[in-house]
């Protein structure tokens, strides 16, 4: 098997026999902090429904959106606030 595949910052892991994201633990820490900051911004927005924790602009349930952000480091605000 060719072990130089790297389209998404991944590297081959012999133990699991699959490609894994490089520095995953560090990326999770950085993304988790960024997701927390993003949610703080959302809470100040007039489009944020605090009772249901939903963005009334894009319809996202913000707790889920932040999980997605932490996993793939992508999930932008439609109002460009973050």
C-alpha cells in the first residue's frame, strides 16, 4: 500500500491500518476553544434563540454546529461574525 497519501493533512497509522489526521489531539484542543469562542459570539447576536440554542439566520442548532466545527474545523456563520 502507498503510504504517502496526504490530501487532508492525514498520515498512515500502522497500528490501526488507516489514515488519521495529523496532530489530531492538538487540533481538537484548538478547535474546541474556537468553537467555544464562536458560541459566545452567537449568544450576543439578535438572531440567536437562547431558549432553543438555535440560530434563526441559518437554522443550526448551535451545540451541534459547534461539534461539527470541532470535528472538521469548518462551519461558518452565515452573517460572517466568525
